[in-house]
C-alpha cells in the first residue's frame, strides 16, 4: 500500500542509515498502535536501504511463535542465504555467523554468553564488508531467547556499521519490557512514533484510490469511522470504492463492508490479548455494563487496554467508532462465553442498583441466572415493557421469569401476570395456560387479591364464560376459607359490571342474584376501592338510579385513576358518563387521557370517544376515531368489546353515505357471544341503521326489535344511548305501519323526557304522523330540543322536516331559509345522503354559489356591522322571524326591522335569505350574545 503520512519517519530512518555508515551503530525503535502502518513503514525503508547497497536481515515476530526458541534469530540468518552475489569473504562470514548461531542454540547455559559473543563478532565482521540493517517487525512478540541474543548484540553495536530497526507496540508485557529497557540504555537508541493518520492524509489516500480529488468533509467522515488507523481506513476506502464505483467523490462517505469486517478482526488480533478480550467483552456487554463489571472484578486496570483500543482506531470514548465493529466482534465470542459474561454483568449491575430493565437485558442474554432476586426483577421489567407497549419483549421477560422461578406462589403470580397481558395479543394462546393457573389457585398459590378476579374478567370478556365460572368457584372457596375484604370487593365489582354490560353471563355465573347498588358513592369509598365504585356508578346509571351521584362518583374515579396496561377502571367510569348523556365531560376526559395514552389505551379510549362523537353528530371524527381504535388492537385483543368501535364506524359511515365501507365493516367477523353484551346491542342498532338506509326495512326492523328485547330483558331498556324504539318506529313508518310506529314513539317520549336528544328525535318522527299545523308545532319543539342536545346531525334532520312543513303551509321564503340551514348543517356533518335529500341539484348548485358569495361577504361583515346588527343578522340567517328575534334578544320588533334594513343595505343584499350562515362564529363580542340568545 502507499506510504502516506510517514515522510517524517522515513527521513529520520534515512538519517540513521547515514549515521550507521559513519560507524554510529544506531538502534531505531518504531512504536505505534496496532494497525498504524509500522510494518508498511519498515518494508518501505528496507526496500530503499537495499537499493542503496545495504545488506538486510529481516524477521517478523508472532505470538504463535513465541514458544519457538531462537525462532527470530533463525529468521534473520535464513535471509542471508538470499545474497547470491556476495563476495567469497562475505559468504565465508555468513557461514561463520550460521555456525556461531548453531553453537549458541546448542550451548549449555554456562557457556551461553561466550557462544553469543562469537555470534556477535561474526555479525560485526559481516558488517565490515557490507553495511547491515537488522529489521525486526513486532519485536514485542519475539521469543525470549532471541530477545536475549538481540540485546546482547545491541550492547556491542557501538562504532559498528549495523543499523537495527525494531517495531513494537506500546505497553508490551514481559519479557519484552525487560529487553526494551535494555535497548533504552543504549546511547544510540532513537524512538520514532507512528500515530493515526490525520484527515488531510486520509484525503490523499482517497484521492490516490479514486483518481480525483476528495472533499474535506468526506475525509473527516472516514477519519471518524476508522480513527485514522491506516488498516481500518484502507479497508473503508476499498469497501466504499467497491460499493460506489463511479460515485461523485465530492459527496463520498464511508461504506463498511466485508473488507472492513476483516480489518476489524485483524486489528483486534494485533492488539494485546487483554485488550482484545476487552474489545470482545465490550461488544457483548456494552460500555455501561462493562465499566461496572471491570470496576468490581478486574485486578488488571482496564484504562491501559482501553487506551490501546482507542489508539488502534476501534474506540471513540466508551464505545466503538463504527456500529459494524460491535457486530463483527460480538460474533467472535462463543455462546457459552457470552452467557457467562451477561450473567456476571447482571449480578454486578443489580448489586450496584442498576434499573431493572438494564439488569433484565443481561439476564435474558445469559438465558437466566440462579439468583433469588432474578424472577421478581424480570417481572418488574416486564411490567415496564408493557407500560411502553413493548408486548413481545414483556412476554419474553415473563416467560424467563416463570422458567427460572422455583417458588410456587411467586411462580404462579408471574404466570398470572403473563397470561393476563397475553390476552391483549392472543387470547387463544393465553388460554393454554389456564390449567396451570387452576392448579395454582387450588394449591393456594394464586389468591383472589393477586389477580384471579382479573383473569376471570378476561375470560368473560373473550367469551370463555364456562371457564370463568369454574375459576370463580375456586375463588369463592378460597374466600370462604380465608375471607379477604379486597378480594370480596373485587368479586362484587365483577358482579356489578357483569350485571349491566353482559347480564346473560352474570346469570350463568351468579344465578339470578340482584346486584346491590344501594351503597353510597362516597369519596372515601372511591379512594379505597375505585374499581368497585366505578362499576357501581355504571350500574346505577344503566339501571335508572340517581344519575347525578353516579356522575360525580365517576368523575372522582377518573381524577384519581391512572392509565395502566390493563385499563379497566377508567373505561367503567367513562361509560358511566357516556350512558348518563354527559357528552361534554366524556369528550374532555377522552381528550385528556388520549394525550397520555399508549397503544392499547389509545384503542379503548378512541372507541369510547367515537361512540360519544356519534351522539354529537360529528360523523367524520367518529369514523376517524373508530378506525384508529380498530387499527391499534387486533380482533383477538378486543374480544367481545370489538362491537363498540365497529358499531360507531358502521353508524358514521352509513350516515355519511359510504355504504360500501360500512358493509365491509359488517363483514368483519365478531364472536357470537358479543350479542350477549351491551356493546353487542350497539352493534345491532348500527346494523339496523345500515339496513334502513339501504332499503332492507325488514332486516332493520329485526335488528331494532332484537336489540330492544335484549335490553328490556336485562333491565337496561331505558338507556338513552340506544334509542331502539325510535329505530323500530322509523322502520314501521317506512313499511307503512304508522299506528305501530306511534305506539313506540309515544313510549320513547314518555321514558326519555330528560334527554333532549332522544326525546327531540322521537318527537320529530312523531310529527311526521300529524297534520301540517300540528306537525309545525311539534317540529319547532323538536328543533329546540335537538339544538340544546348538541347533535347537529339530528338537528339537520329536524330542520329539514320543519322547512318542508313551512313550504306546505305556504311560507316558501322561510322554508327556503330553514332548509338551507339544514343543508349547510348536513354538509358540515358530512352527511351526504341527508344533504342531497334536502335540496334538489339545481338548488344545491345555487346554494354553493351563495355560500361562496356569503364567504366573501362574511370576511367584511365584522367590520361593517355593529354588534347589535350582527346579533340580529345571525339569528335571521338561521330562519328566525322578526318576532322570535325580538323575543330572544329582549328588544322590540321595530328595532329588529330597523337593524335588518341596515344589515341588508350594508351587505348589499336584497333578501334576508341571502344572509351567510355562521355569522355568530366570526369573532367579536357578538358571538357570546347570540349563543346566549339561542338558549
């Protein structure tokens, strides 16, 4: 290879060659780290010296030949046979040197000095005829006998025509350290340092290899990757050249490949054995673990070996310069040694107080260790992994903890946690551990408090009711033998939520026992047993109890609960608010919780939020959150609760007219047991809406009636969130059965006077069976109720019906204003079927032009209208008469008329039905006043 960056050292050696010719007998000791190019430098110098007439005796040392006595000296003399053109005197002298060496190697120890004196005299005589260069590479690896002989020679080289050039590595171990000290005492010793190549020299290497100039940035990148080591740098250049071929050298960056891998291994084999071991251990353990391990266990200070690796270009700080070095050197360590290292590191790290996750990594890599603290530590690390949504990692940690744990109760507890967590990924696989868990429960190793109740809940929620009942019997026996307050509370919580969310399961597991929901939801009770109290609050709401107390209790539970991987308490509390029609509270809590949630929590919370958004008529957002929920967790992970996000998605897609997508959702398989849950009734209701929208009226009626039958038999038929009676009535009306429809609607109205959303929508449908005058009054009441409910989707329906009635009664202008308002609201909800039904094509096009013009007007409205005029204009744009506006704003009709005259003039409009919608949302202080006027 080209000698780059070594001009100074070559000049120094040439100067020593001149000094030798003057009989100085110098010694040059060329030192540098492994891979620094000492061998290349020695080869280049001896080539030049040979051309100038010097006789070169060469030898290269190796640790493998260190036990070969006199091996280096034999190499030196073997080269003498290559001087074919030597004079007779020189040939005789070389023969004498060989005989002297043979005498030395055979001499008894007492006559060794004498034999070596004869050898040295023969070498000096050879130098008299020919200037001599002794070149020994890696002399620190020489055998002790040769070192002794060379030291003997060095002491006699003064005033000779011999130049000895040795290369070595700093900090070499005995016996070379003694020989080096011998050389250092010689006045003619010259020490030359060979260090890493700077970026400028690397740039020359790149230019030489590529044939065109390389840029400074590229040279810096190569220097950073190889530390300036000629060995590593040359390898990087070759790999890069092979990979890029004709790439632009100005944008050249290092590419590490097979040549670099070989160079790394070569470099490690060139450093000292302790440094090589250190490099391999560092690749296996990483810098943090290795540092702790060395500080605790090593009697040989590692600083020197770390420095050696750094100088060799392998390390930069505590880690490897290039990530490929880590991979290459890891593969050099056997599996047994790797496991032993990780086991030692785990023990030392644990004793030093390292984090469980850090220690666990080494225990896993070791395949387990026989320490009593290891299983609980692995369990703790698994829980941390679950909190970070690293499910495969958590499962591996649980499995290893269970495998190495000899303790019965602890082993059972670990198995339980592992099984409970596995439900989220693959319930079928989790079920395989059920027999072992049963045995643990029967043996008393798994208590109700430690999680058996949670396991039962998961069995139920995935449809394994018989297995859950069997486990419950075991828990009941355990609690009967050893009563435990917390365990009993968990059993009551299970009973509560089963009774309202899946009553058929409740009957199969508990019989016909009625859940007690009379206990007071006090702050103290909630703090002590939040899960029980959350289940109780939900039961209160769904069974028609005091909703306000349950809502307060649910909010308290949410304030004190945290997002855990299993996430049970929070959904119960959110569902309480949900079924109590507290849409704003549900929305606010979901927003807050989603900000801090992770994968599984996101799925559950998004599902609940989607259902809540359906209530508000925010169809596109509801579908977005449903899709998010379904994408974040597998069908197996959802279990029976998959019905809720599917129901929300189908409802939203149907309302938006995206029937093919809704049909695809309905084609997704769901467990048969899902229809024995409240969530399954949501699914039935949404499927009924889909059938209704696509003209399958009998199928829709069947779904609505099945939903109502189940809810009524479970004692939760009065819930406002599944208005199945309204669904039945709408299907009956479409089938031409108004009398039966009226019966259901009147029952709906009687049951839900406190719910403006359900009551208003039922009143809207009932109005369709009345005469126009009666219908007008009913629809105006329905519009008021639905406006208060916050459901724009249902309000758009009611406004459309109201506009049609005004048209029938001959009030075309007012009808047009109201229908356009309904149309805009339907468009805002992305309800395409409704918006298309409200206005014919020609009117929709005209409305689009008016909306565009209205938008241009709205940009200047706030600047030209006073606050009083803006309030009047906003209500007029929504279709209110002057008298209604006067009543709402507490002003006279005359004042309204005056304001309207000025508004139309300022906005250059001819009629009030040309007013743009949304005037109250344009900013300014008028908006709150308009909102207040609506209320």
